[in-house]
């Protein structure tokens, strides 16, 4: 839908440009006619004074007619132009409303290594966007720019814009802790804390100042349910998190991220270390979560990207090569390099 809106406003903008040019061409032509006519009019005027008032009258009339006509058409052009301009603006606003994360000309250097090159990418609200590409192409780096996790790495230089809901997250006055609360992250290797299952999930809400035991219990239960692990752990809430299986620990980490009600969840290969059953559970869960959360997922598993994502972005050597609806990327990619990657010719 969003791509449709973006294209609509783009094409409408082109139509406007053509229209403006047409209007100018039209006016120039009219002006020529008028000049010619004025010339013949003045000639006639001279002759007319010689005793042919009827021809003078005819010429004045036709000149008058031409002028009215020019003005009318020109006004019509302008009215159409303004209306289309307005329509273009409305469509573009609708498009912007649907954009959760907007990145523009993003460049990132780790000292001398440039990991991202002019990446411009818009990520839609409540959709799953998959980032794919060969190892070292900048997927994780891009992901980390969305919640400013790269800030924690020494020697990182970032240029460009990253906006969430239209606000520049690298701008002045941005509270990074608040930002990371809004933008949760799940890593490739589950990173459960050395605490009980309950305390893992209650950790974020406690830090946010929630102390009431009943409220905490409620949040822990809801988060574990949303992460599709409640039934497996409801009788093990006081057990050490490390006693859970790898797949369960990963879903526990997702529950922990959900407990602070994030608007966006970034997932860096969340299922790459899991068996097919746990992977399927994570995929189902991701699908369920997108009703209320925007999800950006990095994966090397192209089948998984095709299965779960709405949009897919292909990265290569720090550049965004192609972004499109996943169906289009996996069936009819526009760029030859995307085609080569998805058909396994490199990477
Ligand atoms: N902390 C760091 N310090 C220096 N260079 C780094 C750091 N992290 C990543 N890089 C470099 O930045 C580039 C992009 O790395 P990144 O981890 O974003 O790739 P990736 O696409 O996630 O790869 P993979 O699929 O293997 O996880 C690589 O050349 C990598 O060596
Ligand atoms: Mg990575």
C-alpha cells in the first residue's frame, strides 16, 4: 500500500511537471500568435485609417477573442495544477504517515572501514521488513543504527538521517534510554540474564519504575503469552532462565523485549541457531506481533525472509541495492545483483 502511495505521489509529481511545461509552451505559442496578431493589427490600423474601418473592426475582435481564450485556458491550467498539487501533497502525507523508520543517505564508518554507504530506506509501520545480503554487507550495522546501539562502539562515525515517526533520533535532546525502550532488540544468540524466568521478563518494567507485584505479574504473564512461551514456562517461573532450551530462551528474550511495550523490534538472525520447530514458533510469533509492532529482521535464510516478511531489502557491500515487496524481490528482482544473490550465484 505504501509503495503504491509513494509511486502515486511520484507519478503525480511528474504529471505536474509535464503540465507546467505544457502550460509554458502553450503560453509561448499564444504569445507568438498575439505578437503576430498585434503586428497585423497595427498594420491594419494604418491601412484602416486609410478608409477600411470594417477590417480594423474584424482584427480588433479576433485579437480580443484570442486574449480571452488565452486567459481562460491559462486559468484552467492553473486551477488543474493547484488541484493536482494538493492531491499530490495529500498522497505524500498518507505515505509519510505509514512510514515508521526513515533513513536518508546514511553513512557509517568504523574507523577506516565504511560499513554503510548512502543507505536510504523507508520502513513501514506494522510490517515485517527483512534485511538480506552476504556476510559483512552491513545488515547488523544498519539494524543497530535504528536504536543507536552503534554509539557503544568506539570510533564509529555516522552521517545521514534516521527518523522514527518523523523525529531525528540522532538529533539534539534525544534520550537514548527512552529510544531503546521504544526500539527493542533480539540478538542471534539468546542473551537471557542470569536470573529467574520471571525476573528476566520483569527486569525492564522494574527499571521503568513499576514496583507493584500484581502489576509486574500481569506484565510478565502477558509478555510470555505474546511471545508464545507461556504454556511452556508458566510452572517454571522461578527456575533459572538457563535451564530452558535454546529456542525457549530466545522466546524468553522476545518476551523480555515485549514487556516494555516497544513500538519496533529489531531482530538479528533470531532463529539461526534454532531447530526447525523452534524456528517455526519464532516465525509464527513474528507474524502475530506485527499487528501491533514494526519488525525489522536480519536473516540469512532466504526461505524464511520470503515466508515471514512483507518487504525485503537487499544489501551488498554496505549499499542498499534493492527494496521491494518480498514477493517481487523473490520472484522478479529488478537488479541483477539481487537476482544473483537469491539464486545463490554469490554470497
Ligand atoms: N565493531 C566493529 N568494528 C569494526 N568493524 C566492524 C564492527 N562491526 C562490523 N564491522 C565491519 O563492518 C562491516 C559490516 O559488518 P556487519 O556486522 O554489519 O555485517 P553483516 O551484514 O551483519 O554480516 P553477517 O551476515 O556476517 O552478520 C564488516 O566489514 C565488518 O567487518
Ligand atoms: Mg550481522
